[in-house]
C-alpha cells in the first residue's frame, strides 16, 4: 500500500464544501472519483481540514492510500485529465506511510479578500467580498491584536456547532492593501472552529466601518457569546492559502 500527498487548488463556488455530503457535490467526492477512474481503486481522501461551501483553496493538502502501481507522473497527469476545470492537483508525491494530512498539521493560513471601492465590480465577484464603505485599516489592525494568542473563541464559532473544546491559538494576523482596492486579511492558527475566520472578518469589518471600537474585541472574546460578535462574512472571499507541517 502506497501513501500519497497532494497539493490541491480549487474554486469552491460550485461545491458544498470539502467533506462528502448527501446534499451536494463536495471536493473530496470529486477527488476520490477521479482517483478511482485512474487507478480502478476506491480510496478515502483525507484533507488537512474541511473548507465550507463556497470557500476556495490555493494549497489544500490531502493524502490517500492506494496500492496502484502507476508511476507518480502518470497518476498526476491522469487525475488532472479527468478533474473538472475548477479543481487541479498542483503537486503529488509518495510519502511515508505514517503521514496523515489532517493529524500532522502544525498550523494553517487562511486569506480573506475584500474589494473596497465605491463601484460594484462585475469581474471577480466570486473571489472577494465587495464593500463600498470606506474601511479604516489602522483600526482593524488594532482590533486584530486582541485575537492573537490562545483564547476560547466561542464568540466566533458557528451557532449550533457541537464542538465542546473551543480553545484555539491564533499565531498571527496581517492586514494589508493589494492592488489599491483589494484588502487581504491573513490569519494563521493551529486550528479553526467552523466559520471562525469568517466571523472574525465580519467583526473586523464593523470595526473598520466605525461601528465598533477596537478595544471591544477583547470584550467580545471574553463574552464567549456568538450574538455579541459581528455578522458572518461571505464564503466567496475566503481562501485556504497554506498548510504547515
């Protein structure tokens, strides 16, 4: 049995998320189907984590075990030949049998993109959150500093989530402007709760619009109350940028 590690890029717009679900087509399902077409074997593809419906990935890491005798290059070309245009395997390699794409993760980096200008753009709307109101990045950066470190992030967890341990560690947050009107917010953590990044972004945007003061972020975190935090940012602006091992 061979163990394979893949780096996958995908546009999540048309999918119900990473994980196989009964209510729609998932990234995991499409990858498993592609591998079966090429190798003739049914496999279980394990991702570094689950991205939600509509969320994209620049470098999702996944692993699977298979007894195929196909050379790596044949497997690589074969998979990309049968995958749809919105999913591509960027790299594939054979790794030690002990490697596990999810359990071995040290940290993950997500990037959220905001288009901040007066006029609604026609192009690229599936890859950012359009906000016409001016955002004060200085205030947003100040608020983001309260998030760094180890906290109970219940206030940013999706309502109804059954995860009991909601303590997570955010390693760093960077907010910068790219291409004049595009704002990128990068968040690195050892692990994330469901909707955590999007709920953080929604709250930071409220600070940027002057609806909240930066120091309110500390109160929100300590409250552990989802109702006190900001609205959930749209999925379209979120990208899994990097997985570190």
